[in-house]
């Protein structure tokens, strides 16, 4: 809200010949005195993940091609951008905006421009080798041994029962788990724990 008027609104569109599927409409109160911010909003939206293009159509309209991106995500990015930018951007003096004496007038300072990338990178996932190389704990050792003994015995029973299944899969799973458990036991013994 800027002086009791909504700053902007978002409408989903049917994709037109330009490919825009979201339209941001800015109020006159925002688009005229803060014309540079409306243009910068289009540039900022172009950096949002999933946005293919964003362009300033006319003074009060920004069109966005972002298939599959929720309008709420775009609204959140615009809100954060404008809340930051309004504290450091004076209105265009040609608009004739007079500050309201009853409201405190912010002091405008030159700061670095809005960052081009506002999204935090996710830490890389560990490789399979890193995930499997957990320290040898007693709990993991017993889990592998028990979860190996049960299918190994079950697979052996299936294999020895006449007319039943051959039990190879259960026996293989059990032997693998027993092997991992025995390896953890060996590593613990080498570490002296």
C-alpha cells in the first residue's frame, strides 16, 4: 500500500502471442513517481528462477513469461524488491510529488543497487561415498547385523523348504547386510571402541 492505494496487482493471463502469462499492473501513484523502479522490477523479475522473460510493456504494466511459477512467488519477490528500494529511491521530481508534512520524510541515500541474484544456493548434496562413510557406531552395527540375520535365515528356510521359493533374494539381502555389519564391527575393533 502506498498512501492507502495498492502498489500493484498480479493477474494470470492466457498465454498470448508474446508468451506472457502473468501481468503486473502498477497503480498511478507508484508508476509515475517511481517509474525507474517499475523498470527495475522487470529486470529483477528476469532473475527469478523459472522466469523466462520479463519486460516493461508500458508505464504501468510489466509482463512476465514464467510457466509453472506461482504468482505468489513473483509477488513475494516484488514485495521484497519494493520494500528495499523505496527506502533509498526518491520519487521522480517531474511528477510534482509533495511530501506530506504529517508523515516523516525518509532520507534518501545512495546504496548499492538491488542485487541481481536474491535466491540462496542450496548446499551440494553429499556423494554416495560421503553418505555411506558414516562413523562406525554400535547402533548401526547392530541394525545391519539384525537386518541381515533375519532375511538370511528366512532365505535359507525358503531355500530348504521343498516346493517353496528358492529364497535367493532374501538370502542375498541378508548376506549383504551381514557383510556391512561385520565391516562396521571390524572398523570399530580397529579404532578400539
